[in-house]
């Protein structure tokens, strides 16, 4: 995300929002790392939800 934000500063590209990651511009390694990180976050959310009884019906 930081890499893309810095590139936008250099190019003065105001069309895209700075908090968005353009997945198509990531290398395959970066996409794999992002996918793994999102899986970890999902697992953490599930564990916290179960631990603190945050499941909603």
C-alpha cells in the first residue's frame, strides 16, 4: 500500500483513493503475502468472535 501511495505522489494521480490497494499492480509474491495476511486476519476475527461470544444470529 505504501509503495502505491508513494507512486501516486510522484505521478500526481488523484483518480484513485489513497487507502485502496490495486491488486493488479502487485507482484505475484506481494499478492500471495496479501492473501496469507488476509487469511490470518480472518482466522483472528473468528477466534475473537468465538472467544468473546460475539456471534450474532
